[in-house]
């Protein structure tokens, strides 16, 4: 081969090796990008959910603030009642004390419904549309047939209700104290009256402390849907687990002449202006009537027209 042709061959070969066109094709890389935004027209499954209990515009700023704080404390109380049951089930001494041998499903349901359920269909107001706040001893009432979703809070509530921070204080104990002594338990009671919450199932099957304990033994099926039982359980569980851990303030029911007097108003429950029922803990009968652990009687009207005072 001539030198010139050899040189041309070498130049061609080197050019071919250096040409990008002859490089081996690289593997393709696919990048996937996930778009997290909602697609056009998508509707959230819980659209319109109400997460706080509505308070009527008839409540001024001070009243609304106290009611809201009370409702927040109610949620604290029922959240713990639920958590206590979830942790211990029906092996808890406190559970057995108030619910007997009943399964845990129903009380869990009531507490969870208040804690986590939709808050629509419940309204707290302050304008006394039914004039019941004018009656002696009325701290509030469910409006019943007049407006089944509404509860009126009367001025007496702001004067007497205590914060949950004071659990086991003020001379209070569960056995002898009033279930409406704290905002949290008082509003729990009121919420259970509203059909959206209690569904017409939660009722007053037993009221006083000793009656509640008897109901747990004799009829646990009613105990798990008894308004006062749910209050007592929530109060005692919170006192024992949270307020004074391992100690609580269960107390021991002290029977005295004032206890029998407390039952008297039930026979006249339908009177227009019921005589105040005694809610003063019998343990304080030797003290001044204004003992902090007492609470004024609270009255409200049931859907069947019966007035209940506690």
C-alpha cells in the first residue's frame, strides 16, 4: 500500500473513533413526578365539618369566653374518660364501679362522639328565650321541644362553676360533690341531652351517687347510657389519673338528714318554679352553708315536659 493511502486510512479510522455519532447510546432515565394537589372539582370527604361547638351571638365576649373554656375542659374530661377505658377496658376498678360488667363499647362511643364527633347541631346561647333563667336556682337548661339543638346558659353558671384545674380542690370529692360543680362535667351533662349527641338514648336512669352505684350492679345495660353515671365516671377517672395521680378524691358517701331532703324535689319536678334541690355534699353539713364544694341546684326541662333539678 502506498504511504499516502495508508495515511488516509489512519485519519479516517481516528475520526471514526472520535465521532460522537459513533459513541454508544446512553441508557434513558425516566423521572416520575407526583402531583399532590387536588384534581379540579375534587370535594373533601368531610366538607362542612364543624370542629367546635357553636356559641350563639347572644353571648357577650365574657360569656362566650367562659362557655368556650368550659367546653374545652369538657373535651379534656371526655378524652381522658375514653383513654382510660381504652387503656384498661372493663378491668378498671373505676369502670366496674360505675358500669358493672357491661362491655366497653357503649361508654366509649358516647365519650368519643363528644370528643371527636361533628359539633354541628348543638348550640349554646345566653339570651334566655324561654325565661327559665328568671327562676330561682336555674343555671341553665336544654330547650327541649322549643329548640332541641339548643342549650341556654344562665348567669348563675358564671358565678358558680369551677375550672377543671381545680379538680379535688374547694373541698370537693366525687361521692359527695355535685356533678355540676365543674364546668366540664356540667356541660357534659348538657351535651348528652341534645339529640345530636345522646340520640334520645342517654337519659336519667339514676341520679344520686348511691343510686348510680346501685344501677351498675343491678342494670349495667342502663348504667352505660345513664347521664349521671357517665359524669361520675369521667370525674373519678380524671381525678385519679390526672389531678391527683394514684390518689384522686373519690370520697365516701356520708349520709345525713340533708341527703333525704335532697330527694324531695323529685316529687314536685313538674312545678313551674321548683324548690332548689340540695347538692351540698353531706360531708360539709357541719360547716357553713356556703361551703365551696356545694353547688346550687340546676334545673332543666326534658322533652316530655318533666323538670329535672340536680
